C-alpha cells in the first residue's frame, strides 16, 4: 500500500490541537498514522505563530500547545519550495498549494473555501477533514 502524502492547513491543525476528539483531530491522527504529513517552512511557521497566540490560552494551555508543536515537528516532512504556485483567489493560501505540489502530496485537508474551490488541483485532491476521513477510514479498518 502506498503511503499517502498529506498537507493539512493551519486552521485544521489548530482545531485538532484545541479539540482532541474533533473531526480535524481524527483527520490529523489518520494522516500521522497511515501517511506522511508534508509542509513547507512557511506553512509550519504560520502554524507555530498562530497556535501560540494568546487568544487560545482560554482553550488549551500554552505549554500543551508547545508540546503539540514539538511532537508534530519531527514527523512532518518539510519540503523546499522549488515550484512557486499562484493559483488561489486568496494569495495567502497559495503556500498550501506550494506545499502540496512541491511535496508531491496526494491530498490537501482544509476547511478553507478558497482552497476547496480548486479541487482537484494539479491532480491533488483538496477536501474537508470529514471528506478526507470518508475517503480513508474504510481502508484503515
């Protein structure tokens, strides 16, 4: 069986970090267990910066969020951006397409409507966390 290469956007990973029994957390856990998470330095830096914002203190302690990042970092493959992508109607989301294209990803997991509107992009599926689980969970059982 081929190991699936997965890009998960920042908002999905933040939701997964804050709500451990959520659909985003289940999607993240499946991608970690059965696939390979892929990111770029830019997408991982965005995750780190946003996840450590004080506004999340009321949901999960900063120490817990830092631990989440420390556990995530060594299992994410950070890929260099060789091929620049400018395709999304929200240019801030192009970094996830760059991670997917440069990381030879099979799927991008996102809740972002601007990214979802591009499904499929360059042969890469762009799906919500629940659609990702619907695609992959029958295989893992």
